């Protein structure tokens, strides 16, 4: 009986030695597969939890030039238990993953710019911006003072001017009524008299240089009177909030 016939009924020794290694290799592959799946699930859960924590993000030092956006970072960590399997019964592994999200740096909700009205300073945002300057508080105070001076309701000089203007407006309105009701008819009669006297002067101006000069002066006097009347009418209309026009004869005047 030869050697091959003697070993025909038994397994080769090489296979017996390799079998445990193959078994450990299969177990290791299954353990790696479970760990990979758990790691992916942990990473997904960590990203989801970090994204859900965005409302908890803090804006940090808003409006500072040295502001670090990472100050508004929120993060989450997740661990998932992975069983060791038959060969590692008393050993447990963990799939761990972390995720971070940056949200709300310099967010508008942190420093709202509300509608304050005219000549109002947004003091809260301005103070935050002024922190970048050495004398930021002085700049904020000076700006507020300048805004108050421009505000017609707070500047005492503007308030006094508005009061004087209202009183002057009443005086102008009274003067306009006097002009329209009393002075205007009188000056109208004066203008009519001058125009009547100008009729013979127009004929005499063809023959006399003196008559021509006198006629020119009378025309200028009529234009001046009409200019004064129209100016008075415009003041009266302006005092009552009505539109005004250009006075009559404004471009026809001359200096004798």
C-alpha cells in the first residue's frame, strides 16, 4: 500500500491547519461589515442632531472685526454599540461619530434694525460697531448729539425758529388780507390814473426826448406797483398753503 492510498480516507493536514484561519477571517469580515454599517449610522445621526441644534447657536461677538465664526458652532456626538460576535462574546465595540454646524454668526435677529423714525440712532448696533474703535463710546455720544441737533423737534433753535415762523405766518396772512381788501383797490386807482396820464405822453414822446424819458419812468413806476402787489398776493397765498407764481413785470424793471 502506497502513501496516497494510506491518506485517501483522511483530510489533508494543510486544510486542517488553514480552517481556523478561514473561520477567523470570515468572523472578522462580518465584524467589519457591522462596524461599517454602525459607523455610517452614527455619522448620519450625528449630522442630524447637529443640524437640529442650530437654534442653540450663539452669534458670538457681533460686529467685531476679530469675530470668529466658530464661536457660533454647535456640535453633536453619537455612539452606537457593536457586538463582538461569537468569537468576541465579552467584548463590545462602539461606532463613534461627531458633527458640527456653524449657524447664526452676525444674525439679523441678534441685532435688529427697527424703524425708529427720522434722526434716530440705532444705539445698540452702533455701540457694537464702535467697539472696534479706541474711543467708540465717545463716537456714539457725538453721533447721538449730532442727530439730536438735526432733529427739528429736539433742537431748541429749530423749535424757536418754527415758533417764530408760525407767528410770522399769521402776520403775513393778516398783511395779505389788508393788502387784498384795502391797499390793492387804492393802488389800482393809482395805476389807472398813471396809465391815463401816459396817453398824451405817448403822443408827445414822438417829438420830445424829455416826454419819452418821463413816459419810461411812469411805465417803470407802474411795473413796480404791480410787482409789489403780486408779491403781496404771493405772500398771502403762501401763508394759506397755496402755490405762487412769478410776480408781474419782474424782468421789465430798469434802474433809471
